[in-house]
């Protein structure tokens, strides 16, 4: 759920890597900004954004550049909206059902980036 409660702050404070998942909409911008600011003040060295559910009409590279400029931190991955992912409706693990899907490849890239 949104917000920075005590558990969230503790989790951020002890993180080696922090990936903040956000959507490209105004509702998420303020909360993401607060979370990024707190993480930076806590000295989190590997702070990255993951932008999720980006409309297919958006240029993903421009979204990445805009978010990096806005929040002054790295964007690890930008995920476009996926009808296939939405259709699964939490009925299983997406990468198992769609092992060759472009979104699955992006999940693999993100995972490799986060664990390096």
C-alpha cells in the first residue's frame, strides 16, 4: 500500500539495493518523490526506479529519460502496458506462462541488474 510507515522506513534503511516501482501517472509522482528523497537521505547507494504500465503510445526511452531527470536517479527498467499480463489476472506466474514474451525478457534483465 502507498505511504511510508515504520516498516517501510526500516526496510529502506537496511537495503543494499532499493527498486521503487512506479506508474507514469500524476498520482504516483509525489509518493515516488518522497520515497526517493527519504532513500537518498538515508544514503541508499543503489537506488533505482522501475516504471510500470507505461501506455503503448509512449516512447519508452523518453519516459526513462524524463523519470531519471525528474527524480535524479537511475531508471532500471521501463515496462510497457501488457494486455497478456493483464489477461493472466494473477492466475499464475507470468514468466512461466509466457517464457518467450518480451516482458519476460525485461523481467530477466531487471533481475540481473538488481542482483549484480
